[in-house]
């Protein structure tokens, strides 16, 4: 059971917790293709094929097993490999990634996200804790966060306990004083629990829980979480 009295701060996942990630990625990939279309049309045609994007990602993952936590690096490496395969200038990889990265920050928040961020941040410090490369400042919600911890900076990704401990260290709290909120059963809930945190599972799709160990609280969205916390 959730012990609200112990909560001194909240760590909050971003992708698929505050906004849907795959429409964002699809739009960013489209903008990347448009940019490449006038500078590296053969590479743009390659990236227009989903199977080819998958092949390039697998190549990047295979070549850089020590960088699997760094999604920005992997994306830029995918672009470089595409340019190489197409015979285009690999120096375009950096500028092309910046086009993708800027579009990746153009997210559409779930309807409940902003009001929940306002309520939560008024009561507790809220720290972004993500495996992804979203930038809350560029998105325009940075004022609700006291800081951010991401896999790229820590060197490991959720569910590795070290990223949760890095968040606790930044907050200057013990893990058991923190509530971690996220949508992923394994990465967010089980990972945070193993690190000593309480957890809230944001289950927007009404999915069945898959593990014997339960989250401290399971809710349909961020508004429902606030209703559980503000009692």
C-alpha cells in the first residue's frame, strides 16, 4: 500500500507518461526525411522505408553495445549509417540529427498532464527521470521540474538501480522517501521498487498487470494519481 506520509519528492517518467511517444517519433522522422530530401535524397528515400530504419537501428545497436542507453547517440549513428549506405556526405549526420531532435521535443501532452504537473510540483519537488532524450525546458514544462536525470548522463538506463540512485542523490533523499511515477511495468515500477522507492503505475490502456510484485498504486492517468495523493 502507498504510504503518502513518506513521500518527500516525486521522480517522473516522461514518454508515454506525460505524452504519447510514437506519434512524436513518427513526426520527427517525417521532418528528418523532408530535411534530407533536399540535401541527401538517396538517404531520405532509405529512411522512408520502415524496414530500412529498423536495419540501421540494429546495425547501430550491434556496433555500439556500450551506448545502448544513449538514444541521441544511437539516432545520430543511424543517420550516419544511412548516409554511408546511400553514398551521401556523412558530415550531414550532426545537422540532420538536430532537425530530428528539435522535432522530437514537439510533443502533445495528454489532457491530464499539465494540471497534474501543476498540482504535484506545488506540493513536492518533481524530478524528471527518463531513459529517453526529451528536454522538459525545450518542451516548455521545465518550470514544473526541479531537475532532470536521464540515462545518457548517468550511463545506464532504467531499470538499472544506479539511475534511480542518481535521482535520489540529486534530490538529497533516501530512495524510500521518493515516489516514482511511470508507465512501464518493468522499467519504472519494478526498477524503482528494487531501488527502494514507492511506485505509481500510470496504466492508460487498462492493461493487465504482468508480475507477481505489485505497484503501490495503479491509476488510469495523472489526474487519478493526484486524487490518490491529495487526500
